[in-house]
């Protein structure tokens, strides 16, 4: 097995056994209404960056590594469907984020890792975020999606790979902004995190980036009883390690 992939699988498997961590998705996502997080109200403990103002500028978040490129509305842009005002199967009229980080492993065939790195400022936020999600909107037709979370000492604390690496149906093999294949991925990590890396894994050498949208993150507080407060609107379409009872009081701010 390829060394980098083996490492990714090892840490993903280890983290799945970690108590309290919940991975969410993939689930269809056409607007913020499809988020499994409780988005009630706009506030101070949860944020959603939809890139519609052309920038990554919601509170307490910045690039780690190469900044992504915010795509303006256009024929190749694959925003979340509802951002252009109408859910019609296309996201061309909105803005999305295009990844820039690219790593290739020269196996046969070569393995390609496309990623977006994000830092979270706990001082600015007033807390270390415990929840992260996003909508994957475009990229290779065959591949997988991964999230890796790190603490304030840059130690990996949880990770997951959705799908069989390099073999899972992922994109729609088109570049026209269609939204049928758009999917939400997310994680609840009760210990809090300071950095996240979102990766698309593929062996399709013709694809050098992927698009995401609706980055969402914030504070979810476990209950004193030890049962984690559920801030997720659990649906049958969501994959979860553990399902919980109540909804949180977290609030959301569109960016
Ligand atoms: Ca639309
Ligand atoms: Ca958007
Ligand atoms: Ca799409
Ligand atoms: Ca913004």
C-alpha cells in the first residue's frame, strides 16, 4: 500500500474509535437548510461562509497553506445551488471556493491529494470550534473526501475518509455547475480543534482542484451528563457514529 494513503487510513481508523467524535455525511446539500447543524438564528457561536461576498472573512478563520480561490459567478463555478437565489439544479450564479494545494504521489497510477487548509483563532472566536462542515460541489468523478483535525499543538486529533480511496463515485464528470452531486461532509470533535485540512483524493490526473462551499464551523457544547448535545438534525441519510438527543443553542452567521 502506498505510504501516504496507508498513513491516512491508519489515522482515520484510529480516530473512528475515538469516543465522542461524530462524522457526518455525505448527504445532499442544495442550501443551508440541508445542513445537519442547527442553524437557528445568526449569532456568535456558529458561522457559515458562503463566499457570496467574494472572501473568506467569517470570524476566526484563515488559510493554512495556499489560500483557496473564491470563484465569481460563471459557467464553471459550482456554488451551492441556492446561493444564486433559486434552487434549479445549477450553482453557476453563486460563488464557490477552488482548492489550490496539490500533492502527487508517484505510484502507478499516481495518487493525487487536493486540499484546503484552515486555521481557527480560538482567541478571536472565544472558543476552539468543535464542529466543522462544508458542501463538496465539484471535482473528480472518482475519488474520496477526507477531513483531518489538529489541536493547538498541531497534533492530529481526528480524521476520516469517506468512501473507498480513489474508487468512490464522487463528482458528476461535468464542469457546468450542476448540483445533483453536491454533498455535505462534517465532523463534531468535542475536544475542539485549531486547524482543519479538507482533502479530495483521486487518481484522475486531469483534475487539479476541487470546489467547496458553505464552510460552517462553531462551538457545540457537550452536556454535563456526558451525553453530547445533539446539534445535528439527524436524518437517515447521514452517517453517524453515535446519535444523540437534544439540539444545541448554537447560532449561525452567514458570511
Ligand atoms: Ca441555483
Ligand atoms: Ca456560494
Ligand atoms: Ca456540483
Ligand atoms: Ca465571506
